[in-house]
C-alpha cells in the first residue's frame, strides 16, 4: 500500500511550522545609528492548541538599541497543530554529515 499526500494535505497530517506574519519598524539617527526596533509577529495555530512560534526571540540578542519592543500573537485556525521541526539523526547519516555538537541533544 502506498499513501500519497499533496503538499496541502501534508500540512494537515504531519508536523509543520506555522505560517507567520511579521512586521519590523526601524528608527535611526541622521548618522544611521539604530535607535529603535519594533518587531510584531503573528503565527497561526490549531483551534485546539496554543503553539507560539518564537520569531522575535533573537531580536534583542542581535540588535542593541535603547528602544525595543517585541510583541507576538496567535491566530486560531482550523488546521493541525503546528510544532517545531525535529531533524532525525538518520537524516545526518544519510547526508553523511555530522549534527552540530552544541545542539546534538535536540535531535531524536
């Protein structure tokens, strides 16, 4: 028996990352120095779940600015529950590469 899923069906039956909508506003001085960042984002989630994608998690770590605002939100949809993507160790063996050592414990 063979099961064939279209791309649209695949996102309803297997793990997937949620769709996100992001908006970034930047403020700078006349000399180009970054003075403010506003990063707002939304992601969809299942009506039965509250999964939140951390799109703005790295923003304060990557940019040093005196004025920073990062906000998030979820939009319930009639879809399967999104989740983070897990990469199998079999993938790395098949690709003949080594997984990153620092993150090796995250892989199944």
